[in-house]
C-alpha cells in the first residue's frame, strides 16, 4: 500500500473548532512557507465558517486572505470546504451564484474543493461538482457520516458509488461528530475500496475521544488520506493531532516522510497563538475536553456550544440534559438528518424550543418548516404524516431539486452594491452574507479614506460556530 497522505487543517477547521474561527491572516502568513515545505497532501485554508468570520469579526476580505496564502504557498495544494448548494451560507443559492463562486475560488487559488450536503442529497452537489471540474479544480464530494437505523454500510456504499458516477475525483467520509467507531471504520473503508476506484479521505473530530483509533483502523483498511491538526490546535473538538499520528505510523510501511523536528518547530509557533486566544477567553477549556456523550447524542462540538449559549440566554441552563435527550428524538421525527451545518443548528434550536416550552413543536422555526416542505432537499427517510401535520399542517411538500425553484440573482446583487464594488468577488461576498458584507464594505471604504467610523462597535455577534 502507498504512504498515507495528510491534509493539515490548522488554517481552517482546527481554529474553527477550537477558537470560533478567529485566526487572522497576519497570524497565518509568517508560518505558511514552513507548512508548505512539510510535504502535506493539502492544506485546508478556506471555506466552512472562515468566510463569514473574516468579514463579521476580523474586518478582513476572505478573498484577499486566499490570494495571500496562494502567493506564499507554492508547493502544496490548497483546499476548501463548500456546503454544496449552500456554498458557505445557511440556505440554498441559485445556480448562477454557485457557479460563479466556484470559478472565483479556483481562480483565486483553491485546488481542491470538498463539497458536501447536510442531507447527503446528491442533487445539491451537482452544480458545484460540475463547475469545479470545468474550472480545473479537484472535486471531492463528502459523505456526511451519521448513524441511525437506516445509515448502514450499504447506504454509504451506494452513496459513494453514486458520487463516483457523478464524476467525483475523490470521496471524503466527513465524520463531523467524531462518532465513527474504529472497527466500523475498518469495515466501511475496506468495502469502499472494493466498490469505488477513486481515493478515499477520512475527516473526523476528536470530540468523543476515539478518532485516533478510528484513523489507525482506517489506515489498516487502506484509506488514502486523513485530516489532522498540529498539536496546539489538535484534539478536543478539533481533528486528531498531526505529530502523534505521524509518529504512531512508524514501522507500518505507510508512514509519511515527514520530519518530526520540523513539525515541532511549526507547532511551537501555533502554541503561542493558542495561548493568546486562551488568555483572551476565545479558546475555552471545555472545547479541549473529551465528551463521550457525543457517542450517544451525536451532537458535534460547535452544536454543543450553541445549545449551551441558547439555554443560557433563556435562563434555562438547568435543562441542558433534557435538551440533549430531545435532540435524537427530533432527529428521528425529521427523518434522521446528519447533524452538520445547517441541520445541526436547526435540530438543536427545535430541541431547545420543545423542552423550554414544555410542548413539542408548539413553536417551529421557519427553517424547520422549509426543511419539512422539501426546500433543503430529501430527508433520509420519509417524515411521518403526523409530524408533517404538526409542523406544516396541510402545506404541500416539494420533491424536486430545491435550487430549481430559484431564479438567477447575480445581476441583482451587482446592482444593489454597485457603489461599493472594488472587485468582482465583492458581489459574491454580498450574495452570501448581505448585511455582514455591506458593513465590511463600508468599513473598508472608511478605512481607505480615513473617515472616522464606529462600525466596529456595531458588529452582529450572532454567529453559529
């Protein structure tokens, strides 16, 4: 078997998982060249929540971050995470927006786009996948891994085969909650290698404490690539730490040719950044702990934080355990969606309402109603009629591809922000996050012309990590 390849997540998922995506571009650039020389398969540097956080909290242009990293990192492929038809937002966008976003991401420096859908509805992957390939990028489709009575090995084999037939260049098993068990991973990877002929990558989180063992069994089964994060921002709700994983493979015949001394030197740089954010209270101790309850409730780390925050705002933190127990019940009611953005936030919020109000589905967010109406895609199993009736009464359920209901919008977005456009990419920033992007454009303009402004004091702090 060939050597295991590593994707390093410290510039994206690691700091998203542990410190609310707050790492700044200026903190990345001084160490980027050294990371480039390690020998990684890829560096995950963009996508997920980084785009929103850059505009909302850091007053940074995410496109400029990508360009700066691309200019510095010359040897290693740059990778991003894309939520299919949701792009980097929390709703479906029209095809013209998806196509233009993907083209611009690749033009500005992305090599590999990992494309996933929260419902594993492959119709929501097609536009992004097709455009990625046409633009010369590597299209990796991701399976949102979860467990339920219907999410079994056969389900995943069928899904992977469908993705390969759609034209995927590789497939990622995206275990966002850290619930894929070691021996189950071995069986799944082994059977996938017999079923499909494209590379398989494994992404997990250390939240429940088992991801190291899962990675080792997956490697034994022949997985091609794994996601890790350098130790200062590894483990906890992040990915397994890079250096111990590299060391553990010594003598296996699949170990990468990495220099541990070089990795330790880079880790020392990130240790200072971690300490800074810990001192500022952004990186909290709880995200560094192992939480075995994840294996029962399947609640990812970010979702856990959101539940705590919602309950604290309601003065109902004493109901935390009740809400945790309600999450799997709501998930079953809704046809067993995987708990990944945006479904994790939606299921979590509904669970909080059900518990606090003392009556299930007395209050239902519009997002849940739209999901039940088929506007996010197809649920894994049919939602029962009595649940549909509670949530949407006698409204009709749409069974087509959700994006087919959306009219092209790029031209409208261009007109709406004409006075602020400094680059074509601004139109896409505005399309995804209108209020946040507009505030950033005003801030940018004010900075350029040295106008005093108080925009920094008006930041919207409601950001789902």
